[in-house]
C-alpha cells in the first residue's frame, strides 16, 4: 500500500488507476481514500520526534522508523480523548497556578484503549470487498 501511495503521488494519479479491475466508481473512491489515509498516517508518524537528551542539550530523534511503521503487527497509540487532553491541560494549569475546581464528570474515560492499525483496516476492507464480488 505504501509503494502504491508513493507511486500515485509521484505520477499525480489516483491509486485506483494502478490497479486493474476496479471499475466501479464507488470502489475506486473508497480505495483511493483508504490509500490516501494510510499514506498520510505513515507520513505524519515519520515526522514525529522525541527528545532523548535533556532540556539544556536536546537530542531529537525519530520516534518511528519506516520499517517499524510498515510491520504487520505494528500499532500506533490511540489518540487521547478530549477529556484526557483537558485533564492533562488542567494538571499543567494546577501546577502553575495552584488547584482549581474540576467540572462534574471530568476525568472519566469513555471507551477502551483501542490501538489503530492502518494496514489492518484497509486489509479488512479489501477482504469484505472480495466476499461481495464472489
């Protein structure tokens, strides 16, 4: 998928044009969106950096490598929920200005820790599509 996305970007063509047999317009649209989402996710993860040094002597390094991101069993961490972000910001504000009031229900996390796998989502979509064609 990564190679197909890079090829489509290089030739400024939709990814579906490189796959013969995707004649249905809706299928091409969904396939193009899936490849675009996958490649955007990988590209965004590639620019993430982590400081492995100190504040005075920062040493910024890649958080992920391309080979790590393209492994089948690799999962990106689940993005924080709005409540989790507010709670983190609230903790920073409390540390700077002292304690404040907390709103009712804040700090309760809804949902489970569901990691995201771009390749598995596209693979599932393709498998469902093949079942429909048979």
